[in-house]
């Protein structure tokens, strides 16, 4: 990804990619699981940090994002944090916040007009008991969400007024 140029398509072959650092997508490229089946290509952070950060109008498609972790305050998207771009036909699973206050989207955090999450599944994401103000498996601030399933999001924290599944905020946020 680091050597890809604007407009390139990066095809990921079948397998599990153990990431030693966050995959930073900061240019207009397409990252695609070659088979089209998200189960075939897994990006795994091993609970050592966030899996993907997207800050450009890029596309990530047909991959599984797994075992992202974040802590501190505030924290955004242990699996995927996006301020631009599109996440399409992906599975985000087993991502978690270890601690902190104001945790936004353990699986996916979207913050920006023009962000799009479509035909994805967010499952098994969580927040530890030391978390405060947990905003669900998916947090959407001013982005667009289409045909996304969010389930099996858990916490042992006393969250009282905050959603476990998905949280939508902002005048431009759209859920279709």
C-alpha cells in the first residue's frame, strides 16, 4: 500500500495479514480482496492497535478487519477510523476498546461528509468495563451507511444512556 500511486488497485491474495502497525490509507487507491469474499482476506492487528485509518477518498473492499484495539480518550474506531473514503463488502470483527472515556465505534468510526460504509457486517466488537461513554459497534458522524448489519456488540461497562449497536450523529448523517 505504501508504494501504491494515486489511482492504483492493490489486490490482496487469499490469507491472513498480521499487521505490525495501522494500515494508513492516505491516498486515492483501491484495496481489494482478490476473491471478492471477505472471509478469504483477513487484516489482523492482533489487539496491538487500530487495523485501518482512512484519510483519503480511497476504497477498501472485500476484506475482514479483525482484532483492532484502542484505548485512551477519546478513541475512534478500533477496527476502522475513517474521515474519508468507502468501506464496501467488508466484515469488521473482534475489535475493542481497552479503556478510556468517549469511545466512538469499536468496529467502525466514520467522521466526515463523504464517508461511506456499504454492504458490511460489524460483529463481536466490545468495550471493557473501564470504558465510559461507549458509542457502539459503529459510529457515524455525517457519513452514509447502507445495508450494514451491526450485532453482538458488548460491554461490561455501566453505559446507561449510550447505544450498543450503532450511533448516528450530525445533520449530514444518513442511514439507508
